[in-house]
């Protein structure tokens, strides 16, 4: 009986070693779906997460972001977002969607909504396309450079491998984490505009017929969403360190302070091991001050980091930030702390256009005060300053400093004699003496330039009295001319963006004169301060005319108070790549590429090309069409296409406008039409912003 038992055990063991051999499955065989919330995912409950389902709306565009059988990427993105939201909320996270239905949301608005929601980071959900239908792999994009958002890189790393493992796509990219600069010179618009850590997923390629079919299935959307969820959960489980400034907390009179930070490794139950060593890579600690790499001594002791700058700091508010990694290679969230250097006032200098004025209530004398510390450097602008006069009035009595300077205005009284004007700060006092002379001995012309529509000051306007006396008003629009020539003369104020203010006046030496010049803004001021980038197109048969039109449009925009930028002129040429780089480095603004073509017909054709799906570009294109079609024999077409590199690859709302006509054609009508389009488009944008 014992021998039979041993034999049975041997047979069972042998069967287990042979027939039960481990089976290796094909990589692309999807494992059965089992969804659960792992215990470590509870750390996601600390975060508010913005999910950005890419695209949306524009369903009427039959050739826009669709797969081989017509399925829309926008639907795929939203379906995955909804399932991902479900998983995240089951783990305790708070979730915000930049869109919850099939509606268009601009890239700028997506980034703004995510930030305004109070989210800690954003995941933009997309699927890719390729002219090669066999292409299908996972890509996760970060913005421009890994150092821009280390937290974004941490998120991307975990999510990437989660997607690779879950979707089992036929190809794997050698570098699954990609810079968005590889697609657009200035990166993806939503990542570029995001003020919180953000990544963009291209989870798979819907241009692959098999993948397109899978992406329209609820079960496959759930699989993808769960993969992203697990990636985020693994990131959260690794803890997120924190560095917070604890000294100085407010204002320091010391211009070379030691900055102290409290460090937390990001683990709720254990910040240090039993040896007292903080689980932070000490060599990972890096600091920036005022946006530049910190120069000075960095010391790490126990759970604090101390920074001591090499040189003294200027008075004013400074920003400082630390970047570090814990043992799980997770970085801290970007945190910008601030502190203020405020060395005491050591001297005050008074600057006035006159030290002797008429004892006349019709005089307003501007007085500039300059405050310096012991190093003869401007004091902190938050320094409290009070100014008073023992006779007459001073306004304002507590002026705000700007780079250590303040402007006050003295209004005289009718009694002659000396006036003492006193400036007081904490620990310092200075006096300025002004003489009030009898009427007839001194007189002045003073006043201010203001916007007629709202009464706001018009800074730095040009004030002219007759043909010879010209001065510039101060930042508050105020001006002062001492002892102007007596008699009848002309008074003029000019300021770009406003109609000139002109008035005949008579200068009387027996009394001073005050003029408040109410100026009317050109086009109602709707273009004031707005940047526009104007490109006179590539050298060809119409380039000279395009450059003339560009210059004419720029001059007209200046008249309207806008800030046009010409990036091409007849003396210089750029390659398309150089031009795009130039455009992308300029401030945000509408980019307009102008081009002329000659055709043998009596009519004029306008072709406006915009990037597909760019709503702002489409709105401006339609405004262009409306403006030009007010003219006779003009046809217009709005084309949404990616054939114009400057329109496709710039980081601006962009449009190419080709004007096709016979020679010669008067460009003045084109300038007028373009200005009308710009003004109408800007008015529409202003109204929308006002309604929001």
C-alpha cells in the first residue's frame, strides 16, 4: 500500500512538471478585462484632475479628424474621458472635464477652464492618425522640454507604460515620451497655454481600420481608461514631495537673506526612515530665483533646505522655487514662493518743472519724488509714502511708488510766499520749498489729457503750444508749461490711437490756465494695444504689392492704436522655417499673411486659408469675406486646409489672404477692407468676453 501511494505522488508530480508548463501568449492577445480599484489608488483622493477630451463639435466637417470608415476622434476621446472620470472618482479623486458633450472648445479656453477649476494637473485625451494605415502605437507628449514640467514627465512615464501594457498595440515607439516640439515648433496649443502640469495622450491610431473599430466599442474605451487610471494611481502612490518657503515669510530689510524651505517627501505615514534621513535625492535639489537659476549656496539639513544668494538683492518682490525628487523619482509640483526686500529709505529727491510759480489756483504743478536706499538704489514700491504741503493742496497724499518713484500734484493758493512740501516714510523725512509769486510775475499752462469716453488718463501724449513749445505729458497724462509766450496761439495734443485735440487759446500773463483735453479714441479704442502680425508673403510677382499693402495696413493699425508687427520688408528675406520661428517668438496676436496673384479678369477673388477647426480663425475669415464683398465684383472663399506652413505651424490664430486681380489694383480699398474686418472681428471677441 505504501509503494502504491509513493508511485501515485510521483505520477502527479511528473504530470505537473510536464503537462502544466507555463504558456507564453502572443503579446497582442488582450487579457480578460478585470477592473478593480487597488488600495494604493486612494492617494488619488488628494488631487483634482482635469481631463481634456480633445476636439469636439465640428461634426459637420466630413473630412475633419475621422477614421477610414468615418468615425470621429472627438467621440472616441469623450468616451474614454467619461470612463476615466468614473474610475478616478471611485478612487476618491475630484475630476473636471473641459467639455462634457460634443461641443467646440478652443485650446485657450480648455487650458483656462482646467486652471480655473482648481485642478492640480491636466490630461489631454487624443487618438492619432497616419497616412500609413498599419501604424498603431502609444505616444505621450510633454511640452517642449522635460525641465519645463518635471511633474508632467512623471505623469507621462506612468501613463505611457500603463497604456502600452493594456492595449498591446502592434508597434512600440522607441521613445514613447515625446516632445510636442516634434509636431509643432512651439508645441501643442493646449500644453503651451496650460498653467498647470499637463500631458497629451495619443493612445492609439484611429487611422488603423482595426483600431478604429475597437475604439468605437465601449469595452475597449473602458480598457484604455483603466490603463490611464492605473498609471495615474501608480504615480500618486509614489508620493509627491513638497518644498515650502518658511523664512522670510513677508518683508526683509536684509538685502542678502538666507531663505529656508520646509521639505516633505510626500509620504503621509513616513517622511524619514529610522536613521533620520529624508527620502529625497539630495543632488536633485535645484533652485530658481526670479525665473533664473539660483547662484549661491544650497544646504540641505534634516528636513530643510537653505539658500544663501551670492550677491545682494534689489529692493522689491522676488520669486523663488525649488525642484526635487523623492525615492520614487516623483518631483514636487511647481510652487512659486515670494518674499520682499525692503531696505529703509535713505534719501528722497524732489524733481519739479519749476520752483517758483504763480500764487494762482489755476496752476497744477507736477512733482516727482525719487526714493533711494543707502546704496542709492530705488526703494521697494510697497514703501509707505505720505506727502503734505503747509499751504495749498497735494494730491494724492499717499502716492503709490513705481520703481521707487511717485508723482504728486500741487495746486497753489492765492497768498504769496514759501510753501514747504514734506515727504515722509518710515524713519525718513525730506522737505522741498516752493515759492508762490505774485500774479503777473509767473504764469503757467497746465492740465491733463483724458479719454473722452471714460475719463481715464492718456499717458505720454505730445503737447504742443504754437510751433515751438512741445513737451511730453507724464504717465498720468498731466502736463505743465511755465511762462508760455503771451498772446493768441494754438494748443494741440497728439497721441497714437486718438484723434488730435486742437484748440485755439489765449495766454494771459495775469493768470494761469488749466486745460483738460478730452480726446476721442479712433475706432472707439477697440484696437488699442492689440498686437497684429503682418507678413507680406514670399517673394514672387506680387510681393512688392503685398509689401505695400502690409505697410499700409500696419500704418492704419497704428492710427487705430494697435501694435502691428511687420515680419517682412523689401530689404530682408527669410526662409519659411525662419519665419515660423520668428512668429512663434512674438506676443500672442492675429497673424495675417498677405499675397497678391494676377489674373486676367475684371473681377477680384479673395481666398482666405485657415487651419481646420480653428474657430477664431474661421470667425476672422468670415469677417474678411464680409468686408471685401462690400466692394463690387469681389468673390470670396474660406478654405480650411493645412497646406500653408505659416498657418499650420505657428502658435497664433493665423490666416493667409490671397487677393487675385488684374494689375493695377488700388491697395487703399484692400487696406480699408482688412481694417474693417479686423475691427469687426475684435468687436465680436470683445462682446463675447463681456458676456462671459
